[in-house]
C-alpha cells in the first residue's frame, strides 16, 4: 500500500521483506499503482528464485458494490497485474456497512466469491473491515469467510474479543497497520517510549499482537527500514522476554491512570447509543491517548479525519454532541461525557491531513 513511488521502491521493500522472513504480501487495486509494482517485483523474483516466489502468500482485495461482471473483470485484472493465476486470499475490501455484507453474502459479491473459488482464482475468501463490531460479528458468523483484516491494536483493543472469537473458530486475523493506524508508533512521543522501555513502542505493539495469536501483522512498509522489527525477530533478537512484556503493559496502564485520573474512559461502550450518533468511545479513546500517553500527534491526525473518510472512519466529531445528557447515567465511571468531548475537540481539532488511500 505504501511503496508506491515506483517499481524500484517496491522491489527494495520486497527484497527486505524476504530477508526478514516475511511470507505474506497484501495489496489491493485501490492502492493506486501498488499492485502493478508488486507484480513487477514478483516477476523479477520468480525469474531469479522461483522457489522463493512460490512460498509467498498473496492477498488482494476488491471493493464491494459492483455488479458480477465488473467484479469478475476486476479480479482478472488484479491477477494479471500480479502475474499470478491465483490469489491465496481474496478479500472484500472494506466490508464497512450492512449493504457491503449483503453484497458479499447474497448479492453479486456472493456470486463473485463462489466463482473465484470454483474457478480456482482464489484459494480462500475473507474480508477487511473498518465497520462496527456488530457488523464484523455478523460477517464472522456467516461462515462465508476464512480470514479477516481488522483494526486490532495495543492502543485500540475494542475488536480484540472479535479477533479472539475468529481465531478460536479457525478464521485467520490480519492486524491492519499496527505501526501507523495503531498509533504512529514508528515516531513515538518520549513519554510513551519511557513507559514501554525496554521495548520500543512499536516492538511492544507487535509483541502484544503476536502474544494474542494474531495470524498476520501487516507492517505497511514504504521502505526497507520500516521492516527493522521483522528483521530483529527473524534474527532471534526479540525472544524470551515475557515478564518484561507484561511489566511494560502494566506500566502503560499506570501511565494512563496517572495522567487521566478520573477522566480515563474505560472503553466499555455502555454510553451508546447516542441519539446524535456521536462515537463517544472512539473520540474519548483519542483523548485517552493524547492525555494519557502523549500521543497527541496521532490523536490529532485521526480526529481530523472524522467526517472526511466516508465509511472508512467515524462520521461525527465531538461538536455533534448537543449535551442532551442521555449518555450520562449509562457510564459506569460517571464521566462528564459532554465536557470531555468538548475538551477532546479543543485539544485535537486542527487542519486536516490528506488520507493515503480509500
Ligand atoms: S450528551 Fe452528547 S454524547 Fe451524550 S448522548 Fe447526548 S448528544 Fe450524545
Ligand atoms: S460508558 Fe463511560 S467509560 Fe464506557 S466507553 Fe462510554 S464514556 Fe467510556
């Protein structure tokens, strides 16, 4: 997704990935030229080392909503760009709304997935989702999908129970972008680094997900140096520190509790639903991160994407709260939710940044 400056950049990232022991490549037509560049890099690899090419697991994703003929053509085009007769994993890209699930289970998407499997164009089918927990739960329960890509992160554990359910049922779980969407952890604030020591915050986040049994970590590399933790893992430099891991996670909790005091949002979601559709837990999670761990830059980036990324992210920011008070008696921590939402907006509202893809 990120190595899109040109074929040479993609080839360098693929080379670094292989030497770091990475065996799963995930891309999508929606990532601009990424698929074509990856196809070129894979062709070069196949020419010099067909065995290495054959061992790679390849995933791509098609956006929902198109008719069957168009979707079939998209898949053929995708395979042609990648230079592969089959995808190991074909995902519905962004199963974010109920209509997307309907498309995949009963509409043209259902026919597409059956056709792809029947023709041997995909070995298994799955989905990625930025949607609600309820929607993801329905998708997992449909028995249609063999894998899913979810936002499960050290600093966003709302979907962790869903991931655990999926894994228990043999459904693979790919963690979407732990480095970037998981908190801009490649560029941590000093107080976060202190709390995570002796681990780098990104290393801690990766370790946390691996400990949870997550099947694949999507590293989102734009350049070979983004794969440093995978290289260390491959070299066996990150083994045998389970007590230190538990201690670092404990310190993170302490840090949040000390910095936020009685304002800490426990992310229980009991305050929902809000009559004005304010995504209270998501907005207060950003406040938790900014105040609790100094992750203001990340929180600002995410907050200012609210309402600007369609169904890929939240649609209403804190200004949608009209202080009706409906949520107040539902919060087990008696948080002054409207006051905290106003504070969230004051802290985080800033000039918007460009979103990379989708
Ligand atoms: S006080 Fe604000 S956040 Fe709470 S329910 Fe009312 S509108 Fe929603
Ligand atoms: S009920 Fe309170 S603690 Fe729970 S998510 Fe809502 S605001 Fe946070």
